[in-house]
């Protein structure tokens, strides 16, 4: 595993082996059959029984920063657990510690104290390379400001997790499959005409759809979205949200969503209320009759 992305952009990614050589019979497939096949690529290739139990847990999470000669504590012993397949909203005022908690749970920022258990593994106790591999394969991120690489095209940004996960030789061997899967994914997201465009050539909504494709590329069990529509107008933001919820349901993954929108939060299974660096309330949303 290569935890750092390389700059070898000869192809475009997903997981997969060598390409199948077309036969005479396969070449006679109808356009309708081909369209149906492509529409389902990018989703998990096998159907398995839904997992149960906790996917991720935070135990006694504290986070403090040194500022000069004083210490600023952001998280004050947060405990939480999120089950496989749950859709959970996190709400709270600015400065409540939501983004800091997401960064700790997402293995981006080490806690000062406490544990993050991801599928039972004590993630922050792992060596750096093993933790990077776990993060890349198990967690997808969608941020408010997209964080696309400006030198890469839309399709290259989408397949970036495969570039990171594979060695250079593996990526070269699998690049055609990766590019085809990333392209198909972006077609489904309405970006078929934007595959080769770089981020500065895309609108905000288009950039966020590329970011979502990147987050889902390796089919991670956990998707973390930090104010994913905060930088979009209301109409564009609603379209992105519908796509986000559609993909969550389609894949059966866990979604942890930070939002200031109470109506959006109520579309989730649970709402976690943060205040002053603490989890002050955990509310289940009643299922409609």
C-alpha cells in the first residue's frame, strides 16, 4: 500500500483487475444492455447481508491545542457510537467542536486523549501507514470547500483514492478499469460532459459532485460530510443533498452529516447535539407510520 498519492496520471481509478477482452458475442450486446450495466458500476460489485452493530465509536475523546503559553481545550471527553447503515446528523452552534470531532473520528487529527474504534480497530494506535490505509479504504470525506486537486481533471480527482491505495505498478495495471468506473460514476452524477474539466472550469455544484464521487470511489462503509452544501446556493445544494441521500441508501453505508439546517437533520435517523465541546443530547428521529 502506498499511503501517499503519486503523480503518475496515465489512467483513471477504481478497484479491479485486468480488462476483459471483448468476444464476438459480447460485442453484439444491445445498447440498452450496455447502458444498464454501466448504470450499476461504481456500486459494490457483490451483494452481502447488511452488517449490524457499531461501525465507529468515540471513547473519551479530548482535543486541546497549545496557543502560546495557554491550552485551549476543544473537545471535553466526547463519547458516541454510530451503527452500520445509520444516517446521523450532528448539529450545534459555531465553535461547538463539530468539525474538530469529525477530524478526530475521520483519522485526520489525533485526539489528545481517548480512542476511535473503527470496525473494532483502535485506529489511533495503529502505525501511521496502516492508519492511512484504513482511512483511505474505510472513510470517505465530503467537505464544504471541495478540496479537489486543481491540477487534476474531474475524472482524475474522482479516482484519487485508488491512486493512493495502489502502488504505481498496480495502478498502471488497473488504470483502464479505474478510469472506466470513475467515468461511469460521474456520468451517473450528471457530469458526463465534464470528465476532462479541471476544478476551476466547474461550478460549485459540479465540484461537490466530483468530491462525492471521490469519497465513494472505494465503496467505504463510512461517509463523513461536513456542511457539504454550505458553499452552494439553495437549489444546487438541494440537488447535491438528494444525490448524497440516494447514494447512502443505494449502498447501505453509514452517513455522518454536519449541518446547521434542522430540517435536513430531521431526515436522518439520529441527531447528535454538540455544545461547548461536549455531546449534550442524542435524539432519535421517529420513523413515520
